[in-house]
């Protein structure tokens, strides 16, 4: 009787040889074939091509026009991890933490103008069904947690159509925020400041997201600690950021970047007090913002001449 170990080895050898044979005899003109070491090899179900990688590419879930996505992301994607394209904003979803990595918006005067056909009160916070159930946040996660469902793409930035403002209420666009003194006050003030930029600039590009920053404990060591809420363990960020590029009609570019701690903040603190160099956010978030713009092409960073 053949030992079980030898039988397993024989079975694996047969599978390996079959995969090799199929790969070697694939016709070069096959659409699924790739060139590896001078030979055309095809990917087959259950027979992966080792040593090759499929790059992530942005896509649209909602049928948003591709030209609108291109307009929003004109100056580059911070990353390409789980990108979701809605009708008027684009985000990268963090499946582990159940919040966005980043959310990108393109805002103009038209986007924030009063629109009688748009009613925010008709919007409901809704789980995004395009996210796998394993990684989806739910309204029950926030209920009784003491945290607000904080918009990353602000509802007030998307008044062109009712559908646009409704999409900002997808939970993929939310992160837990302290309500009193932050989401409803300091953070709201920053959102209003970004909207006011459209009075001066023709185009405003805004990237928003969470941060999880280290803090030194009593033992002298630094730790990254954050709370999670609900059955789906939605992460509560320690801080939030906004990186904004404002573009004039003649193409002049100014950049502003902010970090706010996720806590009750004094009402009378001007938003300029939360300005930080953009590279500090990039290092903390592991993202590159507006990478299609060389820093030398910027006119001002946080109000200072470059």
C-alpha cells in the first residue's frame, strides 16, 4: 500500500506538471496571457502565475461619469486601496478599521450654492452594500457609543443634486467623531472655511481622513491607542486631517493642511492654529497627497510663500 505522504506528493506533482504544461502551451495571442521570462503564460483558475502582481486600479461603483472622477482626482490618488467612486466624491475605504483612508472632493461655487431641490433632512445614514459584510460598518455600531457619525465629505459641499448629498450619508464616508465641541463645532468651522475658499478660488480640491497618532505613556514609551465601537469594531481616530489645494482661474495653486485632535476643542480657536506642514500628515497617514503637483509649483503653503 502506498504511504499517504507519498500519495500527497504525487498528487501535488501532477497538479504542478499540469499547470506548467498548460502555461507553456498557451498561445501568445491569448488575451489572458502575460510574458514571463520570455514565454507567454496564462493565468488559470486554481493555477496562479507566481511572480506577477495585478495592480489596483480606481473604478466606479455608482455609475459616476469617468470624467467627473478624473476631475476630482486631477492631481493624483493618495493611494489605490479599495477605491469607491460616488457621483460627486471619491474615497478609499479602510476595511480593517471600517472608516475611510481618505475622501477626495472637488468643490466650486456651484457645488455649495443654495439649492431648493436639495433637502438634507431627507437623508438617512446608510450602510454601503458594495462593501463586503465582513468589513461593513452599521448604524448600530454608533448607537449609544457617544460618538457622532462624522462626515468626511461634508454634506454641505454637495448641493448640486439630492442624490449627491444622499451619497455623503453612506457609512463608508463616516468616522466616529466627538460630537459636542468637535464635529458640531470646531470641525464644522473648518468645513465652512473650506467652502469659503470658493469665493476666492475657482476650484478647491479637498482630501479628508482619519489619523491614529502615537502618544507617550507614563513608562516613557510611545503607543498608538484608539477605541473601537460596536459589534463591527469601528475604529475611533485620534485625529483628523484636511489637505486642501485651491486653484485660481489663472492656474495659481495654494495649499493648506490641517490636523485636529478628535476631542472637545475651544470654540474661539481660529482654524489657522491647526495648520501643520503637509509632509507631517503624509508620514503619519502613509499617503501622498497631490503627488502630481511638485511642491515648487505651489504659490503658498499654509499662507507662506514657497
